[in-house]
């Protein structure tokens, strides 16, 4: 095999291949990010109209959110990041459950952020990629990532979990939700629009392993069977960034 018209030495070949592989992975990541951002910009208004609140969630789903909120209150935490906030429906739920919370939303879609800001004029919303946010280290006490990791390829999971660890104060909480399975799925005409939207399935054991590798300790995990309206089982993991004991 030759690269650039010459045969690399055995020592050079792995380095060249690694560099090419990294460039390829980054290109795929960037393409996926822009595709997701563009798709949600298109569907934003219809998404907000079709899924305006948490009435779609199953009671077990909301039980995990309620435990997250309970622990936030019990630990006297206030600053919560809704990572992948969409049009802000989970912000509404969090603020209704505990009005004292200072909730910030971040989303890849500018149109989603605009709708969220209109619905929650006193909250702060930022357009950004959740794998690399503009926030300072330890700026938040808790992170809710409600079905936002499904638009990240599995290779990006370590990046986003590491970012959440960076953002959280010691003792801070993170709650992740996702569809259970393996591989990728294509959402056909999402929210009534003739566009392409990709999503990825996750196994809870893998999510737990990734969180643990980033220093998180698992508080609770839940896998539930799909309802009649769902094609996949649903997964939830609640974890904490532990205090560093001397």
C-alpha cells in the first residue's frame, strides 16, 4: 500500500494511518453535528407544538427525573444545565418542580433556542454543542441530558461525559436517557418534515462503563420495556461526580 506515491516505512505507516483515521472521524462527527443542527432548525416549531410538555413520558421516566430533582434539593444544589434542551419542555418541568432552581439550557439548534427563550424569558439559553460547551469548569451543580445523547455517535460518548464531569461541581449530578439497543436508526420524516435525522441506540452497561471511566459513581439505573407506541426499550442512568477525599 502506498500513500502519496511512496511506500511508508513500518514505523511511519501506523502514524499516517492514525492521522488519517482521526481526520475521518472528525469529518464524520462534524457532518453529523451539522445534519442534526439543520434538521432541528427545520422541525423546531412543529416539534414544540407536538411535544410541548412531559405528558409523553411514562411514569417511570418521570420517576427518574423526580429523583434527580429530589437529590438536587436534598443537596442544596441550584444550578442545573439542561443539555440538549430543545424548545425547553424539561426546563418547564424542572422549574415547576423546584422554582428556586437556576436552569440554563443549551442546544445545537438556533431555532430551538429561540423557542425556548420565548417560552422562558427569565432563563438563560445558549446555542452550542453539548460535547464542547462554552461554560466554565464546575459552573453547574447538575446536568440533565434528556434524550440528547441519542444524536451522538457512540464514539462521542466519552467526550460528552467528560465534558459533563468538567462542568459539574463535586457532588454534582447527571441524568442521562436514551433508547436501548445497538447501532444507528434513521428517523423517517420526523415531525412531518421530509428530512433526514439520525439517532443512535445505547446499551446501559456501556453507558455506565463510560460514566465510570470519567470518574462518576452510579446512583441508579433503569431499563424499561417499550410501550405500544415505542419501538425500543428506554434507558436511564443517574450518577454523581464524587467529592475528592483527601
